[in-house]
C-alpha cells in the first residue's frame, strides 16, 4: 500500500526571475557558483524577505554579440529584471565600441518587447589601457549613454574598488576572488535593491 505524499511546497521557479546576463565576471570564473555575485545577491534578496529567484546566465568568454544571440532563449521564461553585464570581452579584444553599443541596445530593445517587458539594470565596464586613452574613453562612454537614452538603471562600473587590486583578484589579475565577488555584489545591490523594493 502506497503512502500518501504531503502537498509539495510551491516551487522556487514560481518566483519572478532576475536574470543576470553576463560573462565570466557574472559566472564566477574560478570559483564555486555560490561565490559568484548573483548567488550572493540571491542571499541578500532572501534576507530582505523579497520573493525573487536569481538566474545566473553568465558564460565565460562571451562577447556582447554572444549575449545578444542567447537572449531570446533566456526570455522564454517570464523575467522581472534583466541585469545586463556584457562588453568586457569586447574591450579585451579591442572590438569597435560602436558594435558593442549596438549589441547592447538590441538586448535592451528585445528585453522590453511584450508580453513581459523586464526592468533592466545595465552594468558598466571599462577597457584595459593597452588600446590607448581614446579607445578607453569611447568604450567607457557606451554605458552611461545607453542608460540615459533608454532610461534604464546603471551600475557605473562593476569592478569599482576591485579592478587592479591584487588582493581582490585571482592570479590572472582579471577575475575577482570570492572576496572580490562580495564587493561586486554590494556594487550591483545598490542599484538593484530599489527596483525590487520600490
């Protein structure tokens, strides 16, 4: 005789999704997934008693063009907030900032298309200095310009206080340590939290 099973708790998947579209910085390259900043933000959400589930859609090595190609699949689920962290690998490869800007604009446009337009958080990046000051300025300007044009929330620079700090980065000097990821979570949370509580 089979035992009766108590009703299952509602699945976590029923909670509105916050999708982090990003590269290795979001994926938490070199670390346990629980140490990546999206997982840390999930814990902040839970501690605040908010009902959201974080989806870490970070892919190491991805460019803005790759993020653009993946977006349709990610938006097959209802998305309450889309956090867009892309372009860092474009900058590492010296790609044309205009092309990066065009890809991110296309991501924003698609995310706003019905039936469930997402709130958007754009995460700023900066290029390394090896391509020169002019390239660096053109690249840095992508993010505030897109945020202003589209009226989306902006994290000015994801690696603020972390980039270039040896103690907060792994041996490659690019990818944050677990402590560095905690700094990234604080940086993003300052911009994300008001969208979730307002």
